């Protein structure tokens, strides 16, 4: 029996190539460097078991597929042709669902009462909720480095929503609430630069 490192290396490389992915694209999906993926595919190192699980899930194969040396033709064609859902489209649909709900609320309130004039606030609140949905989807499926950008946008849109709410509902113009965003933004920038020690 061959060395387990070379078996895993061969299987990862074949699955990646069948999906027409580069090592960099695979690395971004797993939140690793392309150098790590290159080491795995050369058999120089073996991914952690949790990373193997992520790779198996990414390619829609069972975990034992990655550590098995020989695969039948049926098995290879089954996993090579497995349906792949467009994660980008699913994410866009989830964000659009938030906006659909905001439009629905706007229409219902506008139709129910002509005296109520603040139904536009549904769109104000839809912005940070959209960011939360995008953050969740990005954390699950995409490059987690982008989370810092999404968290920054979320921070500023939450502050904007609070400011507009206070302005509209209590006539308080507390523009200084945006000052909270400055240390929050600095914390996000510092957090994004934390590196794991080898």
C-alpha cells in the first residue's frame, strides 16, 4: 500500500483539476495559502483532519474517498459530475430576500395608512441585515479574509441606522454616534492583521 500522504495528494490534485480550480482558488476556499495546497499535492505534508473534512465537503465526496488509493470508474464519474450549486447565486438570493422583505413591509405600511410616513425606514434597516446575511454566507463558503470588509460595512451601517432612528423618532441629532465607528474600525483593522504563529 502506498504512503497515505501520496494517496491524499493524488486525490486532492485530481479533484481540484476536475473542477478546473487552481491551487490558489482551492486555498482561498479553505482559508489557507496556495503554498500549503502545493505541499499537500506534492505529498510533503498532510492536511489536518478538519481540513480534509472541508475538502471532502467542498468537492462533495465522502472523507474516505480522499484516503482511498483506488477508485472505480463509476465512483470517479459520480463525484466528478456531482451537482455543484452556485454559492454566489445562493448568497445573492439570500441578500435579495432581505430586500424583498423590506419592500414588502414598505408596501404593506404604505397601503395600510397614509398618515404613517416612516415606512422608508424599512430600507434603512435592510442595509445592516443584508450585511449580516452576507457575513454568514461568506464565513461558510467564501474567503474569510473578506469578512473584515463586511464587518466594517456592517459597523458603519448599524451606526447609520441608529442615527437615523434617533433623528426620526426622537428628533435627536446625535451625529457624534459615528465617532464610535472610529475605534471600532481601528479594532477591525488590527484584528485583520493578527497572524497565527507557526
